[in-house]
């Protein structure tokens, strides 16, 4: 009798083309959890790495073996309820409980990611709720970081929870799990799996507190670069949103914690202390002190501030961009704005030599398809805060994706604009709108120019692209900072990795007055390629940590789809 036959199956938990999960015993010992995976689908590197993981919230592997057709892993069995069943019984979970479970799952994912593994299938059926908290199970389709998914493969994760790149768009990485973890949080709060009803439930402030909704929406951004870049950053924002919502929708700060390697009750990022009250009288964690306009009634509850600062229309506009399911929202409205040429609206921002560094590049052939459609947006209510697209470029790559880069300039002199937004509208040869996407930035100061490059789907039919800044409302205007940080990008170099993909690497320095510091923990770094005439050819944005005063932070941006022929490259940094 083989070892496989020695196990006695007590019950089958799940069965699919991707494998079979069973509760088993052997010689009176157990129960154990046994996972059978077809040999053609297994990634043995995942199971080797899992054996080195120390998180108690991940499966503890006690044995592995192979049959002629399958790879088999036997793990300790954890008596627990499946989250999908818990939510079905309770309709939806209180906010504090959903947050606690999310933070515990983030703890498990941080441990996986440190060992180079992406789970790829975080869903309500793969999370257990035991006496000691949440456990993440089923690594049947887990992959090493950077694995290219196959569009023809049968394993695409759980529908509604799997990140878009798992459907063959791009390699999977930590941000794929961020997407699924955000969807899981939304499911626990609403009791509804992703779909039309789910989206409607997320908008109900009595069900999902506004701070958590904002975190979920950013975590669910279609483009990975627009999400939180690590599961730790996502967990920190969930923790912050929960703390800011104390007293609303069942929040209790005493229960918003998780257990990690630092001991019971420690937060995912315990090194983030609360800051002293800011200039608006609001306490936010260090590195998360985005200025927000305040109408002070009680002056103590941050959720009141957020609700007042972001009324429904503005908030919904911001959130629409960050949702994969809402990429085409507002396209009709943008179409009615009409075309505006760059010649009519072009203005040249002051060049900041401390924010860009030029290096030599190739000069063979230029771009075959390039546009600089631009627009300007003035604030509502007669507010003289003008946002202008001063230059832009776009092209459709070999996979049919629309790739674009733009420079947004704030021409006002009084207030900074919170969450400035640019619509990227693609048109076919007849001028019909065939693609509409929004890019939301963090904050833009008077006189500042922000560069940003990314991509979107449905590029094959596009013949022209409009870049249209969205009118900032009065509620999006905040006090400008006298000590706003300035950044200097230097030591830029280009290299090609083992897969012949080009990278741009360098470092960014925080400069300016001595008390200048970042309002956020993260910087967006945008590389911009230009031809010999200085014309923008393309660009790509990556992310890095914000450096401290007098220090630097390194960055490395993959730019596989950018033009191979260019005369120079620049890099720009802004808070994110």
C-alpha cells in the first residue's frame, strides 16, 4: 500500500481542476489537511519556501510526497470556520472584526512575501477563522514573485478576488495579493461578493466607513502601480482608516490590532507612532499626514473631517478611477468637453534642475504615434486654481495596451489641490470615445508640475488621446505648505536584466528647508524619455520610500514597453 493510500479521507473540503483539499487521518493520528495538486500545475518552490515561513497563520507542512499524477502536501489541521460561511451566517461582519481579520491575513502575507511567494488566491473560502484568529490556507496556485501567468491556464484564482494581471496581463507580485486582500475586506464588510450589488454596498456609509472605502478602492486599482505597493503599506492604511473611524459603524480601537512576531496586540507596523496634532488639528500617523480641509464641529473625529472634505460627487469621482470595474465611468461627460489643442493651452512650467537629471541615450528612430492633447481645469465657485496639462505623450504597445505619460501643472498661487485628477480619453478615427480612464494623484502645490506615466487597456482602436484635468472643487483645496519638500533625482542609469527588459535605476534626495518632510511614506518616480528636439516620447512611473532630510532613497523602474530609441531620459519625483 502506498503512502497516499495510508491516509483515510474524513471529508472533502474542495475539489476543482486545480486540485483537491481533504481532511485526512493516518494510523489514528490527525486530523490533517491534505492538498493534492496536478504535477503540471505545482510550483515546488512555493512549498519549499512555505516550510521556512514562521507565521502561525500559514499552513504548517508536516509531509510532502508525489504520486504519478499529483504533488501532495499534508499540513496540520486547524479547527476553524471558513470566512465565507461565517459571513453567510452573520450577513456581514462588524467593521472592527473585518479589520482585525484583514490585518491578521496581512501578517501571513508579509511572511510569504518575505520569502518571495505570492499567494494568488486570497478569497473567503481560503481564510479560516479559528480560536486564535485568522489563518490563510490553500497555496495550490501560489507562485514565486514575478511569475508570468498564462492566459490559457485553468488557474486564474477566485473570480472577483483575483487581480487582473492573473488573467495573463502581467507578472504576479505582492500587489496581486494587495488587490485580493482589499476585495476580501470589502466582502467581509458588505457580505456580498464582488459585482454590481457589491459596488453599491461599498457606497453605503452605514455599511462601509468612508476611510475604509477609500483604502479598499485604492487597493483594488486595475493598474498595479496605482495600488499600495506592499502588503505592509496596505495594512498600515487599513489600521489608520480603522483608527480614524473610531465610534462609527461598530469600530473599536481596542480590537483593531493583530498578532505578529513582535507579540500579541502589536500592529502590523508598530513603528508608526501617532503624530502631534497637525495644522488642521487632526491626528494622523506619521507619514500619513495629508492636509484635509476641516469644518470643526467637535474637532475630534477624523471621520467627520473626511466626510466633510470629500462630498459624494468628489469622492465618487476619485473612487471610480481606482476601481477596475469602473474604468469607463464618466466617458460621456468627458466626450462633451470637446477637443482642446495643446497650442491653445500649452504653457511652459519653470524648469526645476534639482528634480530632473539628463543622461545620454540612443538616437535611432523616433515614435511613430505620439500626441500632446491637453486641457486646463479651473476650480469651481470662481476659485482661481488652474490645473493644466503642459505636455503629454502616448502610444499603443505590441500587446495592445495604451501607454501614456503627462505633466500636470498647478498654475494657481494660493491653495494646494488634494487628489488632483486627470482623465485620459482615447478616441477612434471618427472621434468616438473608445477608452476612458482617470489618474488620481496625491497632492499638487501651487507652481508645482507633476509627471506621471502608466497604461490602460483597449488601445488598439485609439487614434487620438485627450488628457483632461478634472475641475478641482472648493473642497479639494487645502492650505499650501511653506516647507513643502523638494526632491533631487540623481545617478540615473539604464541596464538590461536577464530577460532583456530595460530598467532605469537611481536615487532621490530630499532637499529644501531644514524642516521639510514628506506628507506620505512613498514617492512616485517617473522616468521620461525624449527625442533630440526635447519632445516627450514616453514615460513610466515606479515607487520608492520617501528619504529623510539629507538622505537618499534608491529606485528601480522596469520599462519594458518604452521606446528603445531616445536622446535623453529625465526622472521626476513627487509625493504619493
